[in-house]
C-alpha cells in the first residue's frame, strides 16, 4: 500500500511530502522518501498503474502531477499548473492507459501512455455520472466489464465508459447508506480473484461487497490443463498446472492410484499453480492428481499423472564466481555485488558474504546481485565472496575478491556530494577548494566565480573554520565603516550561472527553477540598524537574467532584509511587486506558508511567532522553487522554505498565482544568481560595524533535489 502527503500528526497542519509504503504481509510501514518537495503536498489523489508498475499522483492542492517509481524509490514531477478542486479520487484505466479523477462535481483525465509528453489535464463531461458530485467518491476499474465503477452513497453504482464519456447505472437493495461526509477516497476497491468490489465506508459500519458480474465458474469447476512435474530430485518435486479462472491449489499423491497424501490447501485464487512436494523416497514412482476450486467453491480434479524420483544423490556442488566489483577495486557509497552461478541440476540460492558474514539475504533467482552500502563498513580492505547452494544442498564457494572501501568520514560532505550528483543539477558550489577563490575571468565580465568590491579588493574569502561540509565556506567580510564610502558593493559578490558558462540554462515561461543553499549571519548583521547606511537594508541574493546584462530586470527575484525588519522577505522585477500577498498592498502577509507573517508598520516582527526571524551565528537552509508560468500573467508560483540547522524546513514564501515580469522583453529568462550582502541606496552614516555573511552548499537544478541531511 502506498501513501503520499497529508497533514502531519502533532504539527501545525502543514502537509507532508513524504512517501510511505505498508507491507500488507507484515503490516510494517516503511518511509521510502523523507521529503520530495515536489509534487507538493496537500490533498492528493493517486492510483497504481499495472502497465508501468508506477504510482501516479495528482496533488489537488497544488495542481501538480507526478509519478512514484517503486523500483527506484524516486518521485518525479511530470506536469504543473493542472488545478482542480480538492477532494478528488483517482483511478487508472490500464486498457486506455489513462489516469482519471472524479469528485466535487468534476471529472478529469490524464494520458499516461507516453503519447502526451506534457501530461495535459483533460476535462471530462461524465454525462449521467451522478457519483462525481460529492467529495472523493469511491472509484475502481472493472476489468471484466472494461468500465470504471463509481459509488458515492446509497444503493446505486455507476459504470463510466471513457469512450463515450458517459455513465449507466445499476441499483441493488441493502446498500451501505450515505457516503462518509469526508469522502471515500481509496476505500472502494475491486478484487479480481473473487470478482467483487469491497467498500469500507466507516469505521463504525460493517464492510460491504458488491458483485456486478457472475463469479468465475459458477456452473462447473475450473478447466485444468498443463499438468506436469518439474524440479525432480531424489526426494522432492514441484507439480505445476494452469486453470482457466482463478482457483485454489492442492495436490493429492502417493505410490499407488489410491494416493493417500493431500497437500495443505492454498486458498489463493490463481490461474498458474505450483505446489512443492518434499520428503519423497529415492528412485520411487509416484502417482498424483491436482485439485482446484473456483471462487464459488466448485472443485475440479485432474486425471492421474506420474513421475519417478531420481535414483542417485547429487553430490556435485555449484560453481560460483564474483563478477563485480573487480578485484582490488576501490569502492564508496552504494555499489552492486554480483556473481555467476551454475550447477549440474539447479542453483537454489546464492548467499553473498562480506568478511565471512552474510551480506544481505540469499538471492534465489538469477541475476545474482545485491546492493552493498559501503558506508556501513570501515575504510580499509575487505573480502567479498559468495556461497551457491543447489537443490540437493551442495554448496560451492567463490574465490574471495579483495576491495578497498574509501568513504569520506565527513557525512555532511558525502551528503552534499550525493545531492550534487543527482539528475538535473546545473551548478554545485561548496567552496572547499582554495582555487575556487581565484578571481573570475572571461565571459565578458559575466563568468561564474568571485568578483571584487567597489574598491577593487576581494572580501569574499574561504572560511575553513566556519563551514558545514568539506574544507570551507564562502565568507563575505564587511569592513567597519565600508558601506557608505564604497556604496552598494562593499564586499564583492559570487556569480553562479545556471549551468556551464558556455551553455547557460534559461528559465523562461513554463519552466521550474530549483535552488537550495546554506546561509549564516553574524550578530552585527541583525543587531546593527543598517538603514542608517543603506535605505533598504541588505540583500542575500539576486537571481536574474538575461546575461550579459544588468541585474535590475523584469526577470529577477531578490531576498533581502527589507528595512532591517530581520525577517526573511523578498521582491521581484527590480523592486515591484514584493513577494507579499495582496500585490504588496496592506493588509498583506510578508511571509506566507507556515508563518503567515502580517505586515506591521510599527515593526515588532522578531517577537511575532508567525514570523521567521533570522538567527545569528546559526547556519540556515533555504530551498526555493520557482514555477514560471507566462510573463505578465498571474500563473507563476514562488515557493520557499527555510529553517535553522537541525529543524525541519518550513515554508515562508507561498505565492501560487503571482504576476511575474509584467514588462517582459524578448529573451527574458532567469540565468544567473549573485550571492552578496548588497546594500541598496547606500547613504548616510560611515560608522557601520564590521560584520560577515556566509554561504555554503549552493545547488541549482531543473529537478527537485533532496534537502540536506546534516
């Protein structure tokens, strides 16, 4: 079972973006992804696609469509701005390869066949489908009738035909009554083995089943075919057969046609059957016949068949060898460990070993491979081997392969490097190499790298003592009294273009920019009133484009400490509009999302629990997602999260219908970011104190990248 998003228990109600699965055989929950950030959380509708083996998700709250791949454990965003009402239920039509959603009087479809690369949201009429009116009705695909069955209360079920975009209905007495007021969601499902729909309407009400088609084999038992005995040894065999409908599995066997032994009934209804027989006598003829019952309990019994166990005991062990990693290899992170194994009869399993201790569970089918997280081993040489066991219990051992584990002992650095290596990353800056601080050159003055202050000195330096990972961080030194005489740029800046300088990625209409970085401020950045030397306070970054060109453009957004309020705020398009609600006109929220910080002309923000106030001498993590719609239209989304280290990220910018770059010019696009304590309107006092601002772990990407773990 799969679950994604929803409100967190014991929290402020912010929606989770974690992915969890429930193993129904052990009833154990497992967190697969701690936070995906996109598709964003809130109300969502999802269903499993048997064709691709993926789960498709639509977050109704955010209009985002995504796909979770259980095989790789990854979530990816496929489309954005696909807005719907909340409280919809989803169902996959595996024949037409469509993802459908119903509820709140709406019906939608999304093509998941791969033919529509944009995954466009298609509105459906759903004529005659009264079930779509309430919250989150029950919906499930019926493979027998090739229809989507919907229920939203009462005795009537609706059969939706996607080809005609219309419903027919059937009504039966003694139904479950009214639908739960909050909706049914995924508690209405089709079970193919018994051929029925099951509904759990309420915890205080019995579950119900609904049969719309006749059960399998109501008049006669299953048709049995393909009976055979395989994997015969001196003491065991496996009996296999097929049935035309889902049916139970049982074998009757013995040394005569009177049989005498009956295996335990396997009540699972399947069409391909396999029952293992063990404890047989060597070199002995056995008679057997198979039994299968359909969903109504009607049984079929096959004719008599026979096989003979082997007359000699297999004593030849399997041959096994390690194929990866190579001998004397140096490994780090998670690597595959693989082996080849063969046997004169059959290989039953391969058990990998690390320094003589089992490495994971035994692998019972080829290809024989396991994943090894080398961070669980010491940085030294280790020996990998494998033991192959055949069906007679003979064991063959592989020659050991020696490898050297070399993982960084800096877990934060390893985490940063893993994030930098993720798909979609355009630029990664950790400032761990002194060569990073060589002054930027080339590109007509727009190359990535370090640039000087207005007096020609370089105040951006590597700090090897105040850092989060690796060898250092980027520190901007603000010299005492330097802001007024040097103007807006007393420290210089760091330019990070969005990709290689020779092939910068442009973020224009209908693209999404992802950005994360770490920030730290010394006490004077907060405690001194910088409006005395700069009319608007200091900035953290300026993201803009196109380049080459000035930073004050329509395609620009900025984070700043506006008017020394000491809370995280920002603006777009060279000053207007601000990243506030109500188009920056009071009453407005200067921070949104988890904070909802209201504008107050009297100040007092740092004492307001609804406002995020910058801490001092504390690293912070920021994560920005900018989904650009159309220039000048209210369909761009600005979202940003922030948190002091060791605390969960909380949203402080949440503007889903923002009008961005109203005066757009041809070629406008976000292409670069400047990191610096920039001081707009630097005038007045020259007695400003010495201060500093630090940056670490900057990542720019086209896809969501995991937030830092450390």
